[in-house]
């Protein structure tokens, strides 16, 4: 736990057209952490949060509501231990201004923890601080991030990623998940759990949990033979599925099917089947009291060990561990 007599200075970079929740979401988490610490008898706030913008004063967010920035980017006042860059529709105009990028770089170099929320990752990318690092942004902007900044290892799936002292997160509410993880790292699980309970959040979605389910991805996929196979898969996950059978349903040769499937989904058919089964298993673990063995059967894994290996590989946690993340939060609510 951080020293009780020292506040962590947090600066959140905002700009005209920023996504309001990218700033206010994490700020709410840190603010509530201060409340929980005070309830524990700690008088000094754990966090001192300030907004930083191209100039101090009102900042018009992309929903039309204005925030008020405490400091200008160019000011020497906003020194902070944690720097958070918000995203939003105005991010591309913001990074076109090289003075803004230079000022963010200066502040980031002095910070011990550098964070981005949603398309705020583009701000850090423009500074060069993400070169050689693994990073994520909102799923709909991941390809643009990869194309624009080839030195970054863009992983489109997780809700947040830590690489050294740099943290990047996916869209909007994922910034709150990341802020909650920061609170847990700074002040322990009990404080983070109290914040999650107060804000009606899960403690905690694993950082490498997928941004959205394969069921949603299928709905968004372009019509055609590959999507038809995807829909069939979701309806038949408990069946014995082979790539040959999938190719037959698509009326394609095995070679053509493998190529087109990867081109449209970004992964091999085998990987896709595993992700679909993990997706179903996750929901069962979150929403039902079914034993692990029954979850393995209903999600198509067949046996517990196959499911356990898939969870470890894709989520970095066992099925039991994954369920406990949600059970603990629900019990505390």
C-alpha cells in the first residue's frame, strides 16, 4: 500500500472532442478510492487528480458537455506521477499539433506511470513512447493504430495491457477497469473491492479479457460463406468440429477455406473455435453455478483439462480463478 501521507498526483490529458468517460471514468475510480481510504481512517487522499489541456479552462467534450482543465500542457505546474491520455473523436486533430505531442512527451518522461484510454493510445503512439511495446486501443481503431505505427505490437483483443510502466486500454469503460487495477496495485484488493462495490463494477475484469464476444463479432461480420460457417459454429460448439467439416460447409477447398477464414477473422479456424468455446464458458462461469465439469461440457471442450489449458493460454487465469473474480464482486455487492 502507498504511504498514507502521500497523494499520487494524476494528470489526465483532455482536449476538445475528447470522450468524456475516458477522463471522468478513471477520475471517478480514483475519487472513490479517496473516499474508501478516508473510511479506513486515512486522512490524506490517495490520489490528487487534475485535468490538463492545451490551455486551462473549459474543454468541450464530444458529447457537448464541457470539462474544466486545471493546467495547460505547456505549464510547468502539472507535474504528475501518473499521466493518463484520454481519447475521443478529437484525438487526431490534437496529435496533428506537434507542440501538444511534445508537451505530452515531456510530462510522460517525468511520470512513473503512463496510461492511455481508448484512442488516447494514439497520443502516446505519436510521442514514440510505445515503440517496441505491446499496446491496445478501441477495437475499431486497432488496425489504424497498427498501420500508422508499425513499431508498436498492437494486440486488438485485451481490455487493457501493461508493458513496463506503460498501460494502454480499450474503449471507454475499459479505462475504469484499468484505473481499478491501478488502485488495487497501489492500495490493495480490499480498497479496490470497496471502490468496485461503490461504483457497481466487477472486480476485476482480467486485462486480457476480450473486448467483445465472438457472438457479437459474428453479427458484425460481412455476409458470405465464412459468416455462415461462423454462425453454424456458434450453434454447434458441443459437436466434434474439424477444419475439414468447416470447409465442406463453406463449399471450399481446405486450402481456400483456411486462407479466406484467416483473412476475414484474423485467426485460424482452430483458434476461432477455441475462442468461441472460451466465450461460452466465460458466460457460464459468470452467470451460473454450474460445476466446472458441466461448463466444460456445455461449452464444447468436453473435459476440464482442455478448458483449463485454453483459459490459461487466452486469459491467463484458470476457470476457477475466472469465476472467483465475478463471485467475489457479486458477494460484496
